[in-house]
């Protein structure tokens, strides 16, 4: 049985990866080469329960589904100077304890500068949750991942010895958003931010979805085809109201 046919967040596509990790409420495409996810795919606030939300658990831990030679550990991030940056945000998955807990698996983390993680990146995550609350939006799909710019030297964190692994530090991060509207239309937005302090308005980090595909080598929303979808991928849409 192909789990991709059962996971609602993969309805519009599931990019390739070395290992696909199917969590209860989101899916991760893991890269053995990068020792971290290539992408993480979610439906914002899947609303599996009627609870009012749970407290952020902060139970960071390795993902033992990944072979040990490719698996990140807590020690890799310790004193690294980088945050364990969520790809699927904890606040997007707070309907139950198990849902929130899964976001703290290290397979959902990348080395992220604290000034980004706790700044403009958080602003973007909050803005996407506001998009999801608009009356004309049925569901909001988000795929998030690291970007590596090989025109500059790639720095690493982790165990720098013969028995350890090194985790490359992304130069940027991306988020690509697909909103399914009540009228049946699909709209896309894409963002790329440097892995550093970001002070601009969200609009200044908007890019085309097709640009992220070229930057990362990932086919996004690959179950969608046709001229209209290709045009949407090459469009920078106006941002939604955030007040």
C-alpha cells in the first residue's frame, strides 16, 4: 500500500527524498546527504480533535526511523550557535499532545539562525495561520525546507570526528504555500529568507514557486499539471490581509 494515497497533505504532490517519514499529521522528505529534511509538508491546523490546544512540549529528540549514520542527534546542535529550527511549526500542530510532540523530532529540524527563527520566520508562520483562517480558504498546504547556496562555502555543525556526522547549515529557507479556496481555485505563494537576521517586509521575501523548484531541485505540487498551474507557479500573488 502506498501511504501517499492515504495522507491528505500529499494530495497535491509529494516530492522525492531518500526517506519519506510519515508522521500522524505531516510528512517529511529526509535527505541522507544533508542529514536533515529536504522538505516537510503539512496541512495547517488539520483539526483532528476538539481540544483548545496543548502547551508546546519542547521534547526535542532524534528520529530513530533514520539510519544512525544519517541521523541528527541533540549533541549535534549543542553549543552550535544555531537553533533547532522547526520546518513544520509547533504552533501549527497543537490540537493534541502526540501531534505537537511529532514536530519536535529532529527530522523536522534544520540549523537555523536564532535571529531568523525567532524573528521574521515566526512572522511568516503566523501570517500563514491567518491565511488559513480566512473565510474563503478551505485548506492551506505548506511545504518548507532548507536551501543550500553552493556558490559560497558550506559550514557545518555536528561531530567533527571520524565516527560522527556533520550537518550542513542552510544558506536560506523556503516556504511554499498552496491555498484551496471555496470557489475551487488554487493560489500559490512562495518565500525565501536568508538564514540570518531578516528585517524586510514579508513582500520583499516573496519569490515565484518555480524559482524555489530551480533552487532546490524539488518538484512542488507535482500532482497538478496544465498551463494554468504552470502560470500560477510563475506568478507572485498579492499577499492576503493579515490584520
